[in-house]
C-alpha cells in the first residue's frame, strides 16, 4: 500500500513521503527497500494470462517496472504535479524516449537552439537519419510563428539553459504550442520542480536528467519523464522497447536524494547568488551568466516564473580559453568535473564537455564564449567557495 499524498502539501513533505509504503506499525521500514530482482513470479498461468491481456498491474520483469522504481516515479510525479512519471536509465534516455514517443518519420519539431549538448547532438546527428526535421529558435522565441507548419508536431524547450542559464518565457512557449496543437516538452533539469512546475502551465511532458539535482549526490545516472497518464503509458512503452530502463539500485539512490531536494536547492541558490555577486565584481571576469543578477537579460523573467534562481551559472574570463583553462587547473575546493546539481561545487569548460564536437558557429549560437566556465554550486560554506575562486583567479 502506498501513501497517496495531496499535491497541496509542501515540496519537501512530498519529497520525503510520496510513493512510500505504509511506515506505521511494528517492523515497518523507514527507509525505501530495494527490490533487487530481474524477474517476478506468478502463482498461476491464469494470472500470467491476465498480465498479457493488460488486465493486471502485476510486476513481471524489471525492464517493465519494479517496486523501487515505482516509489521514485510517484515522488517525481508528486513534485511536478503530474498524473504519473516514468524513470529511465539516464537523462538522455528520458529525452530520447519522450521525443521518439511523440515523433515519427516525416515529422518536424521546433527547439530552442540553446539546449544541453547531448540533446543538441541527438537532434543534429540522429534525427535527420530518422526522417525528423528540426528547426531552431532563440530563447526569446523571435520568429517562431514562421517555423510552424502542418508537419510540426513538437515544441521542445529547455529553461534555464545549459550552460549560459538563459530563460524561455514558459507561458509564451506553451501558448504557441497550444495554438498550433503541438506536443510541448520541457527539460526542467536546471530548475528542478522546486523552482518551477511547467505542467501546471499546460506543458505535456517534463524531462529530467535525474542524475543532477533530483538525485543530488553525484553517485547515480538516472532520468525521468512526467506528465499525464496517457503520455506516460506511451513513454513507458518506449522505455520497454528501447531498453532504457532504470536499475533498482539507481532508483534507491534517486529516492534517497529526492528526500533532501528542497533543502539542497535552497542552500545551493543562496550560495550561487553570493558567488555570482563576487564574480561580477572581479576584474578578470568579463561577464557572469546568472539569472539572480540584475545584469542578466532574463532577470525579470526569472523573478516572474521561478521560485528562486537555482544553483547553475557560467562566467566568461577576459583572457579567453587559455585563461579559462588556467583557472580550472588552479581550483582546489571546486572540482574539475562534468555533471551538476550535486552537493559539491564543480567547474567545467563546456567546449570540452557538454558542448564538445560543436563548431565555433554552433558554440556562439549556444552562447558559449571561448573563455566560458560553467559552475555548479554545491552546499559548502559560501565564504570558502569564494576564497577558492579568489586564489584560482589571482
């Protein structure tokens, strides 16, 4: 039996209690059990026949579903205000299953040009071979009306964007999708459902690299898609057919991480604003990309549509790539590593990681300057973080 919780409860309460079994009574586990099995038994062939006919919700094989995964899915659905969610083996599995669940050969889609590099390369390198045409638009959505036609099926946006943390107007984008009867999909990885809930505005699906903020401890690869039950049944079948299913051990780690999500997001946001203000005043920094700063072009939009400014930022060094490399080689408390959203603070060069194998023109379109450093802020003491930045920039 699961705890059915109201979406009206606070985010931290839902993160802890949603999806868990009954935890009152003698011997009830407080922690989430790991169902470490590949397959499940039936008591009779009659029961198996019911499952095959779609008349039974019994578990049969972990690629099709697992009790530990179900807990994570209920937590994510509760946090996003969704009817259901589906966990996947990685963020890219979530993104690819969501898009391939909505598109077929001959279809077209519109995406903002500034998206995670893996998403960009999927659309640039794989989709054309599948007969799917991709149109790009800026984060301001200027000229988007000219891109829609009878073959357009999907609008895909990411906000805040990776790595320069630009914002897309959530309402403007979803209103365009509704006007043209498009399936609207949004990557909510940077914001997490603590800071924004796009489904409440009418988006069809939300995707996450749950590796990042949701899990939050840099120890698991995971993804998730959330939306209404009809779409999630479609996505579940895509995961089953394409094989991008989550392992129960990963689901356990994801469940554990989600339980502290709201606390981590709050502390990371406080640290990030302090660090961004410090960097903005530093003489060797040309520009800081953080929506919490009044200088950010989307600052007012962030104040309207987000409940905080998040843990992600980027900054451009005046000395270009050589200066950015020297800085990354000198940090001591910050770790030079890809990924984001964990409790430890990280720095990385997008040109060598998330946005590798992209031309100078593509990097410029993504807003990635030669001296761009992406920063993921953790939960350390902000004074220590700034001291490390100070010595690395010296």
